């Protein structure tokens, strides 16, 4: 396993393939394997001639588990990605994030536009502006004694997913409570790199996609047909749109 330290936080990551680099930032309760390896994103991108870099975000996968919600500010997680680029000697990269990872990607692109060649925001629409990520009920679901004790529908979905990915439930509860930052419409409008937004048509987590796209000059929007928040991740329409976007971007 590859890893490095950003201050006291150890970040595990994968680094596969050759060519222009793309960094993949996974979603909440996921990992580099669950979000990008198993849905064959790494296979798709490396076979398209790309170098794929994918960290386990703090609190997830094989990276450090932290239990203070303040440690999960979206800016801190964006800095982990910046530090990974520094660690690997990568000056600029395309960056694709899904859900929580899309929020982190937006924060990274605003803080370090010179490091981000293009942005793909998967599974996150206008809730980047008017939402604070997943609700507190999801954190409560992580802290429940068992899945059987969770009665909130969305909470059950994410608790079940977290158990399948063998996640640290206490760390995930802290992550939910600490990564609740939004961006203003003015900040969104200042995104400099080319932007692609990709959201499932049945996604009830992301927020309206068109409302976010309207804030970003030149942003592309792709609908992933008949997919919800969980099933959109590995969809072939999503993959085809990303490959086309990467080919066309300056």
C-alpha cells in the first residue's frame, strides 16, 4: 500500500498507469477501491492513457481515522489532495470527485486553481451551495447500535453501505458533522478550470444539477439516465462523458 503523511494524517493512495494525471476523490463512506477500482474507473482511465491517482480520504479506507469533527473541514480534505500532488511531484492534474469528493474538489479548485486542470463534479449539484452535505440523521445512523436500529431511509442506505465497505463508523459520524461547508454563488462563479457536472436523473441527494451549472461559465452538464446517487458511480454514460470531456478540454 502506498501512503504519505500530510502533517499527522496518513493518507493511503493508489497510483496507476502513465500519461496525463487525473486525481479521483471518492465519496462519503467509500474508498478508492469501492468508488473507483470496483466500478472499473481505474481500468477505464488507465486504458485511455491516463495516470490515475486516487487517495483514501481521511477517515476512510486505509487512511488515518480521526474522531474530531473539526478535522473534516472540506478545506482540510482538499489540502490532503494538494499535499498528495506535492508528494508525487505533480504540478497540475484533472480532478474528479464524487459526492463528498466533489465538494472537496470544488474547494481544491478554488484554493489552488493553478493545480487543477479541469474539474468533474459527480453526484453533487446545487447542494454545493444550499446544502451542507448529508443530514445529521446519517451521522446518527452511524452511531446507532446496529442497522436494525436505524429507521431513517437515507440513514439506513448509508449505514448499510458503510458496513459493506467495513468503514469506521465513529470516524464517519465525525466526518458528517465536520464537512458541512458550502460555497457561495459568487465563489462557484470564480471556478477557473473547465467543469463537467454529472448526476443521475434519480439522484435525490445531489441537489438540482442545472442550478449549479448555471453558476459556472461554460460548465457542461450530463444526465446519467435512470440512476440514483449510489448507482450512477459506475455508469457507462458517466464514463463516456468524462472521457469526452477530458479529450476536449484545453
